[in-house]
């Protein structure tokens, strides 16, 4: 469990809060991108970027010339990172009770520029592996110039919280008889068919080929024909 602090304690709906380490890690690992919040000259800044978790450290990808990376060169960059997975839209009978199902992680701390070459290389490799297990070995590693132009921020995961909303509609009892549809529309991020770049002759690697199951837009049922390169779409979609 992560220790609860003033900054990670909610002022309302505290029943939705969690500090479970495994649950936090699961959200960070499932999400591909995050939003980095910081200040420059007293003004707030928000920067969307890619991330990867390695143990209890969150690594953020950036350019050596970007504002947060320049600010982190000194004693570190006080920052806040937010990651949200939208799981569904909730339609209430009343407009007030429309909502969303989500899992959201917020991490506070001081991010530091990664200067150790080994740690930097391992973080970048982990970032590539996140988009496809085996991709690091299936692509050219960065050269000196590319490494010099790429910066990595490391944020220790110490002050972290998870907020979750799940389940159905929470309407007022007096509204149950209203003649309006109510319910939940699930949402999920699914990968489409790979689109080869011009001139590519290599086959689609195995880690990019869709597999049967709801996460890939396939029902997974007995009559399902999952979409695959050269194949046909799921017949039940």
C-alpha cells in the first residue's frame, strides 16, 4: 500500500479512493500516455507524454530542449502526473446523474533527469517494449545523436493515489419511473489492423497480430472470426 498523504487524500467521495500498489501499477501499465503537470515562472503547464513504469519508478519520455526537462536539470522538477482510463459512459434518467466509469492515478513528487546511460537505455527499452513485447529486438536501437536529443524523467512512485468509479446508474428513487433510457455504455481502447509504411516488405510481427478476445474488438465467441492480416472481421460485430 502507498502511504496516504494530505495531497492524496480526497475531499469528497473518499470511498472511491485506493492506495493499493498493485491496482495503481495495473492502471499505469495499461495506459500508454499520461499528463505531466508542473510550473514555469509561477505559471502552470500541462504536457501530454508517453510513460512506462519500471518497479516503483515512472519514466517519462521527452526532448532535451523541452521546458520540463530543462527545469529538471537542477534539483529536480516538482511535478504531478495524471493517468486516466475511461471505462464507460453512464447515462442517468436525470442530467445530474450522468457520469463516467474510470480508473485514474495521480502521482506527486519531484522528477529528476535521468543522466546515467545504463538507466536511460533501460528506460527507453522498456518504453519500446511496452508498445509490443519483442519490439526492442525487432528495431534499431538509438544512436548517439538520437540519445542526446532524447531525455527521460524519472518520478519515484511514493505519493500516489487511485480513484475509481465503476458500476451502474445512481439515480434518485423518484426518477426510476421516468420514461428515459438509463444505463452504461462500456468504452475500451482497441487496436486496429496494422498499416505498413511504404516500402515495408517484412511481415506483420506476431506481437502486432490481433488475437481473439474483447480487447481486440472480437467477441471471442464460438462463431467469431477475429480480424487478422489478410483475414475477415469478426462476424458477430
